[in-house]
C-alpha cells in the first residue's frame, strides 16, 4: 500500500482550527440572512418552526446556539439535571419567582464576619463543616453563630435580600 493509499490520507479528520473557522463563518453569516432565511435555518436546525413573532435578534441567537452546540457539544449532564430540578421547582411553586443561588462545590470555603469574629465553613460532599463539626445545612450553622433563625444562604451572602429598603405602597399612601 503506497502512502497515497493509506487509510489516514483517504479520510483526514478536520482539525480544531478548521472547525472553529467553520463555526465562526456560520456565525458571521447570520446577520446577513433575511428573516425568511433565518426562519428556514431555524426549521432545519430545530426541526420545528420558530415561535411566532420571534424577533430577528432571538432567531439569530437561537441559531447561533445550535451552531455552537453542534460543534462543541451541548450542556453537561450536571447542568441538565440542575435545569430540570429548577423547572420542577418553578412548576411546583405556582409561578412564584425562584431566586437561585450558586451551587457549592466540595472544598469551597465560605467566610463570614459576625460579632467581631471571622467564621469559616467548608463545603463537603454531604453537608458542611464548621468548627470541626458536621452540619447538614448552612441555616444550622448561621443559627449556631447568631443564636437566631437565619437563612443560611442569605447569611453567607449567597442569596440577595428581596428589596432591602423598599417601602410598601400602602405605607406611602396610608
């Protein structure tokens, strides 16, 4: 078998650079497509028509996501699980807004000053460690530190207050 007939020369895998330039070229072409072309491209990539009245910008963003997803892969399984859990929480909450806070990876250290003292919490695979003791929740630790009930995520700055100094409309007009 001559070098010209080798299996490798018959099918050369595309390099990462070629893939990246192909993706870049597809993304750069999107703003130059008409609405009809964008809608057709959406139908081809998503295998369904685009939602009615979807703006040009959102059409391009959706198509751009699909182009990149195909080239680089989709969301990780962990991200898909988290999104599924959030969707289930939202469905169970009767439409009330959920305020997610960052997921904590084992080994993360949370630090909070309270009462003139610095408190450090280590995130474990299952729960948290504070002063050598194991806790199941940050709220238990916040209660241990402050001796009053606190939202643990809020105490450690993982969850924002909802409108910290907002006054009610009734108070203004009552």
